[in-house]
C-alpha cells in the first residue's frame, strides 16, 4: 500500500507538471514536484485511495490513444477543462451540469425566516448605477433578471435591495436548486410582491423565451459553466435595455491553478466514471487527506478554500464540475468584446481597489510610472501577473450605452449642493461614528458627516420600506442646512467617494 501511494502521488505530481508545462503563461516550476517522503513516515492509504492508485497505474501503461482523451488543451490556462469536455455533445454536457446541481443544490446557504440580512453593493441598482455612472439613477421601478439563480441566495438579495422593482425573473437549469429558491422566497415573505422573483426552470440559452428585456441583469458563477459562454453572454446581452447594467462573475485561471490541477487529477482517477458526484467527493477528500503537506495543491486548499469546502456541495462545485471555463484578463476582454456590436461595453471591475497597481508597485516610482502609461486593459493584466493568487475570479459590470462616469470633483458648488442626497442602505454598524466601507475597512466619520448621513433619505430596502416607509431624497443643500455647524464640500465628496452617499443630479 505504501508503494502504491507513493506512485500515486508521484504520478499526480507528474500530471501537474505536464499541465503547467503546456499551459501558456505557466512554467514547470508552477507544477508540483515529486514529494520527498520516507516510507516510515508516509500516510497509510485508504481502500479508496488504493483503488484509485491502481486505476491510475493501469491508465499510465495504456496505449497512446487512451491517453490522448485526457490531454490538456494548449489553451488550458484560459479555457480550463471546458475546452476538452465541450468538444462533445453540448446537450450531454448540459445534462451533466444539471446532474451536479440536482445532486448538490448550490449555493448551500441555509434557508431562514424573514428578510435577507446583509448588503452587497453589486446587487443594489442604486449603488451599481452610481458606481458606474457617478450618479444615482432617475428611476428605481426597474425590471430584473437573475440568470442562473441556483438556490436563490442572490435572488433574495436582489429582491431585498430593490423593493421598487416592478418585475423580477430568475432562471436555473436545476429543478432541485429551484425548489430551495422558492422555499427561500416564501420564508422571506416575498411571494406575491412585484420585486419577488418569478422562477423559471430553463436554460440561460433560452432566456429570449421569456419575451422581456431588463434594466438589471445578474449572472454570478454561471457563464463559465456553459459549453458555449459566448452564446450565453450574447443571449443575456440581447435582453439588456439601453442604459441597463449587467453584473457578471466568472473564474480566473491564474488564481485557480491548483484547483484546475486537482480537477484533472480527480477526473483521471475516476477513469471516465464522473457521473457519480457522491463518489467523486469521497475520492477527492481522500486524496487531500493523504497528500503530503508539501503539496502545493494541498497547501492552497488549506490556506484558501478548506473552510468553505467543509460542505460537500461546495467541494463538488469546485473540484468535480463537469464543465468549466477559466479566463485571464486578455481572454476575458476578448470574450466581452464579442457583444460590442450590441453596444455592450465593459464598465469596470466591481472591486477596483484590488486592481490598483499602487498596492503592488507603489514603492517604485519608475515601475509605477511605466505601469500607469499602459492602456487600462494592460494595467489589469499586469496586476494579475504580479499577484495571481488574489485573482481567483472576476466580478465586473457591463452596460448598454455610454459607460462614462461623472466627475463630481469638477462640479460647481451649486451643482453639488443642488443634487439629491441618498444614503447607502448597507452602512454598518449604523448609526455610528465608525462604519465599514465596501472593502470592510473601518472608516471614521467626522461629526458633520455623521449628522449629514443621519438626515439623508436612505436608499430603500424591503426592511426600511416596511419599517419606515420610503423617504424621498432632499437636496444636499437642504440636508446640510440642518447640520449644526454645517458641512463642507470636501466632506460631501468624501462621503461620495467612500460610496456612503449617492448623488442624483437635479433635473
């Protein structure tokens, strides 16, 4: 058993090195190296690991033709295992994806009674609109689509943060996930409200069958699991109204290097029998258990993913997914550009601070100067090259129309104090002199800033509407007049820049 286990680990390491070697942008040094373990200290192999090892040893002596079906594409870094699997019947791949989520409905968050607790600026129409354009929107009676809603976690947030929505559709491929989503909505007392999701059991590809267009489309963790992400993105883009916003989340190849290696290792050990996801989870967990602590795959799992992977559904989604596409900045932008003929434009990553090169090379005046002279897309690429582990995914906005942002620092005092003030709904703890920003940094407010925010109308949520009704925004000047000692232009702009305050220009 010890000899088999050693061979298994060495073969897994060899596969990892080979994968890294054929992957553009990676080098053999990024792969795993053969572990240096002594037999007296080697972990004992379980029956599952022994069977898996025997399977791998048999496969390693098979013909070249048998090996070729596991060859990693030369675009693996950009396209993940999806490139290989999607070459077959797309319908078959879709059925496998549905099978995974029927077996393990995702995300696995518990269902509870009452409205959603928490805040995510990406799912607030007002916050997202202000983030992109610099201005709070004129209208909040919007129509929403959640494309690939899963068990309804994002759908509940979208309902909660957009109480004035007049229609909301949510769709998913998995009937089992939708059962949970519907229960979640019922227990949140949202059923019957116009801002509650109408759930549809269907493919994202068929969204045109709903015969609607939308102001706000959310698609988190879905497009990278389609056999044809280009077709999926276009299906959504065709449903976006002029001036509409789309929020998207897809995987990054660089920050998921070890995940991609483990995905392929498990697939090899399964020997083509990948339809039983329960067995796959057991196999994957057993491999992690026996891998030496020196393994980079194991180290990354322990350091970054182990806590969320305690749940089998999360583990299966990460390591056993039958279809996955992973991007880099260049291929991400190429993908986004496939819908530019529909007037769809990239409007920025929703976590801009992590892309700021000052945090990486700010101490080098020369390097920073060179970096800031690069086109924006190359600056993004430089950031992920210098800090690959940080970028495990991309979250970003697309807009239909002009993505330009108003510069309030260039506005006159008359324009600023004549605009309408809206307080962000997610400030916590509230009311308090110290509150968290969207990156969970604790920010100290001045007395005037706190007093001003307390007097502002809050961007409505389901909870505030039920408790206080909807407050109509007043002008910055009217609110400022009630602040003892007044408030300065600089303080107003500080609140705006921290995204604690949204400004809607006067008509």
